[in-house]
């Protein structure tokens, strides 16, 4: 169930609510928004039923949650709090946030060039992989901590907060030193040990949908993160594997309005991986805005033909700049803003 506290609830009352829930043999999860505090209650239904939780001082209402993703659910109907990445709020209503950068950090010069290009075009968050999961063990695996340092230098120069992928629980301490947001890639969406570890991190988590994962699978993976105490999760639709071979993946834009209706978490769309073909990324980005995505993650490379990973799907800076203009027009047409 979800406990919605009164607007003027005090810290002492929250502590009392938490203590009472624990006395019932249940597990509380406190989530603080800008105007409200919401407390998720985790435990067997037979322990929850019949408990006088609504009578506890500071409680405004109690909403039963029948879905297995109790913390992720948006059944109470309240506007979810945005997730902040280095001060950039995603999921705050009508604004669309652009996240952009190269697939892999290849050098300091490469990253700084791209970071300045995407910032000037309108991006508000920089993405770049320092640790890269690749299909082949012989492919470029990333620069590791050197890549993280280059990302930090790009942030210092441009002011853009950074998102980078984590692949191994052992890398969390070093990545936390540099990053503003942790990305869980599609291949690790059901790496439950990793999900639990980032759930104990102070950093927000961008969780990508697995290659063959259902929407429910994605939500249950997000539940793992939230159940460990980290409420700052963004869900990313990045295409799923279907029978279609004309494109890299099938970008499931059906998922966007469904996720927006069923969860309290911001929804990000990655059209780059979703279609995997540079010429068609812009069209899918525009469609994602119209579908209601809170943010877009778009790969940009200054020399795609020399990219060490995914060059065939990365946009050149000038194409990205033109796309941002079109994204702004679509956003305004559907009552949103960039």
C-alpha cells in the first residue's frame, strides 16, 4: 500500500508512522517529494489488511496497491516528483529534456568537442560510456576511470551533468566519484545484484528496458531499485528485439503513455538504439515527444565514421542542432516546451 501524508506532516510524525509500520511486521519506504511525503509499505497482503494505518497521526490517506510493483505504481493519482540529475529536473510536467553525447568516451578532445556542440544545440545532460558492454569481448570496452575523468572535465567546462553506464557492482564507488546519474543498460536490466546495489546509491538511476523485456519486467526491475531506498529512477524505452530485421530494434512507443499512466517515474526514450539507423533517428525522436516522453537520449558523434562504437546510429552535431529546432516545434504543437 501507499501512505500519503498530510501536507504539514512533521519529521517526528513521519518517524512515528515508520515505527508503527515496522511494529506491524511491514517494511516502510519513505519517498520525499517537493510538497508531499509518500511512504510505501512492503509486506505480505495478509499482514497489511486490517491494520489501522489511517488512524496514525500525520496520515492523510492510505491507497492499497494491488500490483506487484508497489513502489513504482502511480495509483494514488498525485503528480510524481521530478528526478533531478545534477540540478536538471526530468519529469516536472510539460518540459522535454534532451540528453546527448557519444556512445563511448574515446578521448578528452573528442568528448569536449561533442559536449560543447550538444550544449550549444540545447542539450541539458551529457551522456557518455566509460565502461561499455559489447556483444564481442574483442570490441572496445571503454576507457574506464580515464573516461570518467574526461566526463568530469566536460561537466566542468560545459556545466552539463553527466550520465554514464555501470556494469559491475565493484565499479560503483569509482563511478559515484564522477557521475551525476547511473545508467543500467538493457543487458543488465535484470541483473538483480546490480539493481540492489544502485538502489543503495545516492545517485539517480536511468534504467533501460531489456532487449526482450515486457513493460511489466521493466517495472519490476525498477521496483528492485526503489525497494533498496533509492526513489530516483527514470525508465528508458530503447527498443526491443522483435522479428523485424530492417532496423536494429523496434522502438516501442506504445510503452510511453502506458508507463506514464501506470507509474510515478519519468519516462525517457532513446530513439538512437530504438531504430539504430542514423537517417531515421530524428523521426522517432519527434514521435517520442508527441507520445509524451519526459526526456530524449540521443547519441551524437563529431566523426561517426571513426566512432569506436555505434557510429552508424550517431547523429552529426549539425544534424542534432537541426533536430532540436524540430523537437521544439513539435513540443510546442502538443502543448509542451523544450
